[in-house]
C-alpha cells in the first residue's frame, strides 16, 4: 500500500503506538490500514461414489484439476461461499453436510475451509472459470494433475475416511505446498 | 474505499467484466480492490477445572469478559494467532489441543476460530488490552457480563461437552448476536 484509500495521501510503514507490527499508516489522516489473511471456501461435491472436479480455465494452475473453491465474499458465511463457488465454477447445486477440512497456508496468507457436500442432482457444466467439469470415481482421480496441495489432501482425507466408514474433521498446516 | 492504495487516484464502484459484484476499481490503473471477511482466532484456555477469561480494557464491550481472541495477522496460522492473542491479552502460555468451534458472523464480516487449549502453568496477568484476567470455575462464569455471543457459545459448548465426556467440533452461524 502506497496511498491512503480514505484520503488519497501517502502512507508510511511504521509500528503504531501500542502495536507490535509494522502497518501502513496514513501520513495525513492517521488511519491504520490492517491487512489480514483471506478465506477460500470450497466443496467436496459427491454424487453416488464419485467426486466432482473442475479443470481450471484461469491462472494460477490453468488446465489442472481442482475441487470448486474460491475467495469468501463480504456478507456471506463460509458455507454460503462454498455453495456459491460450486454453483459458479461447476454450475452444480449442492447441499453441504459438514465443515470437513481447514488448511492454513501462512506463506500465502490463506485459510481454506472445505465442506463435504452432496450434489442435489447429477447436473453440472463448466462455469466461466472452468474448462471442464467431471465426476471421478476414486481410481479415476487425476492425482498427477491436481492444481493445489489443499485439493490433493482434501481428496485423500475423503477417500481414506470413506473407506474407514467415518468422517473426521481435519485441520492441517501447509507451509510449503508440493504442488503450486 | 475512495482512493487507489497503489496509485493514489480515485476509485469507482462498478462490476468488473466477468464478475458479478460491485468492487472498488481504480479509474487510472484499473486495479480491482477486493474486500474479504476477517478471521478472529482465540483460545479456551483451561487450567484444571477452570477457564481463563479477560476483562476488556478497550472498546467494543469495554469492561465485559471474553476469551482471549483477536484478528489473525499475515504470515501466521490460525493456531499461531490464537496462541499469540492469549499471550498478548492474558500474558499466558498455552498449548492448543484442537480447533473446537468456528463461528460465522456475516453481518460484520467475521469468522471466529476457537481452539481448546491448556495453560502450561497457572501464570497470567493483564495484557495491555485487558483490565483483569482470572480463572473461573463453571459456576463462577460471569454469564451476564460476557462481551460477545461467540464467547458465550464457546463456553456453553465447552462445559456441555466436558460434562458429556467428549468434545465435538462445532460450526455455528450467528446472524444477529444477542450480546453486542
């Protein structure tokens, strides 16, 4: 940040009184501009024994496969964000079952929140951010062509737990993603 | 937002091409400035059968009691944020046990993430944002003087589950907080 979003004057980087971190502070109106990590909400959409994946039409990781997910917007819940992203990227209607996995990615200031969910009907198509959308059985998952480590782990957890017959909530820190 | 944080020129509110929401867009450099909900991370710090609460020295809800919690910073995990906030507000060292409760507050664009945790030793004192810090047994909790609905629910869940002998992860949406 170089300029104050409120008054347009220059900002300076300093540690405000009573704080212990460097912030962008307006030289003119004294406003402190905090920056915080962002939430990415998504779904593991299931139909019978298959999981719905989207092939990314946009960067980063264009051409690679992902579970539907995206940045949470203002005025929505994480669950609403996950449902909306699935509608936008896969044009699919889901009902969420539970918050299933949280991933912290501190090196890129992101927190993922993934919901187990069921497709309301086996209908879907490519949203504007997807090249293709398909249902995959476990043995068909394109493990070598997944877009993000968070998606690989979400799918691994899901299939592990399904085999075990019980789903348990997961919280995982990823400091250096293998796929990026 | 009125001015572009990157170039200092005026921003306009419009729906960018390919988007479906109004954003602040720079009239000069075309940068789109997204705004997203923020995460508040905190702890339920326990010593023997007691829970540590802080009396707030700052607004909002000055004078009311809260579990230690605060805005997650860049480059940290939710767990690290929860531990740091407990150190800052209660000058207490904790070890987290698990992510226990997530609260969505879409009307104020916040997501709370609360960790069950244990105090490493029964030592604590008031950080700069606290008037007082104390351990409370269940029957001593100041239910009528709690600062936030998220804290009332966190404590209710905790004592319910402790009585039942098993802790289960909770995810709750709060649309209209009773205490605010």
